[in-house]
C-alpha cells in the first residue's frame, strides 16, 4: 500500500477493510472471531472490536499465522473458518454456503475456489483425473503445467480443527519464500486419506483481495455498487449511480429520490418520499423525516429534520433539531462550534428562516417564528414563538399576535 497504515485498516466507504470482512463473518453466524495480527498490530487492536487479537511474532507465512492462534483451540474439536483480512467483498451468503457444504459432507477441509481468466498471483487448484483436489500450488512454486490452470484458491477455508493442526505440524518452509504455507495442509490431508471438498465462487468480485491502492478503488466501487443496487431494488430512485455514494449503515425510505453528486455517510436515516441533492453531503448522525427536501450544496451533520421541511440551497446545519414544516432559506448556517464545544440549534415547527441567516448556537427559534433575511441571531438570544426578528444582531420587529 506504500503507507504507514496497516493494509487492512485502509477504509472503504468509511470503514476499515477488515471490518467489512468481520461484518460478513458475523452475519454468517460465526460467534467467536480471532484476528491474527502482525505488522501494525497496535493500530489494529485499537480499531477492531469484538475479536480476540493474537500476535504473529514473525511474518513467516499464512501457516505460521494460523499456528499463532493454536492455543486458542487446544480444547476445541469443532470447525474453524479461515479467511484473509484483505478480502472485503466476500458476502455472508457465500460464507454460509461454504460452512454448510463443509458440515454436510463431513470433510476435513472445504475450500472456496474460483475460475478466472488470469490466475497470476493466485494459488492453483490441482485436481486428479476424478476431479478430486490433490493440492494447492502457490504462484511462486507453480510449474509450467500448473501455470495454465485457471481454477484458483480464494483463500477462504473451513477445516476440522484437529485435522488442521495435525497437518500444520507437518508443513515446512521448503519453498522459494521460506514461509509456512497454509495451503500445504491440503496435500498433507490428501495423503492421509482425508476428504477435501470445495465450493465454487460464482461472483468474481468476491475473490478480490486488496494489495494496493488500485485494488482498494476497485473494491470500493464494487461495495458502492452493491449498496446502491440494494436501495434501488427496495424502492429508492438513484438518478445517477455513477456520481452517488452511500456508505453502509444507511436507511432510506420508499419513493425517496437521490439526485446526482450526493454523498450520504454512515448512521443516517432518511424517510419516505424525500428529495435529496444534487450536490448534497449528509454526514453521520442525521435523521430526516418524510417528505423532506434537502437541496443543492447542503451539508448536514448531527441533525434531526422532521417531516415536510425544506432545506433547499447552500446551507450548513450542524447539531440542529429542525421541526416539521420549516423553511430554511438559502445560505443559512448554524454556527455550532465556539472553539471549544459543539452547541445545539433548535428550530421549532413552522418557523421560517430567511436567506443568509446565521444562527449562533446555542439558540432556539420558536414555533412559527420568522428570521429575516441576513439576520445574525446571537447565542442565547432565543426568538420567541411567532415573533419576527431582523437585523445584525437580530432584534424583534414584530411579536406574535395573540388571539
């Protein structure tokens, strides 16, 4: 990656590569997860939660990495799922298929394989005349006949724990890289008469590993496409998927339209029949009700916007609670940061905020109040219910008419 950041901590749509993998593993029903870390283990420990971290003291290959976790399985007689932390595109359903095949056949090892046009850099699956797996040959060890094999090892496996560690005790670093290859256990198991099964990955995207920034961009595009397609298949219109980015952990209601050049980050909820964009950025911790318009060049963060409100143009709303049926004029800013703290702005139902207004938090704009164009409302100078304020600083021009 040419980076000081460990590869698996580089982010895809706001989340580390390895966390995409961990999400899939947990969705597949795996309860206990162990992460084997080498380079950058301290940073990994600080970023990855819900797993047991085991340190591989020397980077001596994938087989040595698994052996580093052996003590966690001393009394364990079940099955072990092994995946690479840099393959973020494997969906949980594919992992479930691998686990189910492994359990139903009673195999000692079940591998995920794939057919590719160019097998360069991948281990090759070698089968006998009966179609049974004989061994996996790594790229650096492949001979001429093995180089033409286009069935490759994805790097995702299920093993019987005892058979796995028994075979690992026999592997040696007798190869060009002087490493302990996990893939060598397949030929060892085969020679002992153990059953080796496989599952073919039908989606070529899911086998992609991230080894450089080009791979990172490809993986990002693939995950982005999956997210957008899922929304479109569930009643959301995305006018231009190529210019729209939606992070994981976003909910969008039916009949909402996302216009081009919109970015929606994680932890966002958008209701039904909304209009979002173009050129809108919605940052984390935003809740948007139904029938809301969020227009061009608007940025929202830590904001709650209730039903039937309009936030149309060139606006920043941070740390804001905006009621229902509110109109936010073009160029409105909630000045939420005072240099030390983030402060909250509350705009109650039915308020009208004129163009170019600056609301200096903490401040409250009352129900049905009007803030005139170009007003600056100082912090703590709450606008009463139904009042109209104008000027810099804002002063009351008209109070609510009581009937």
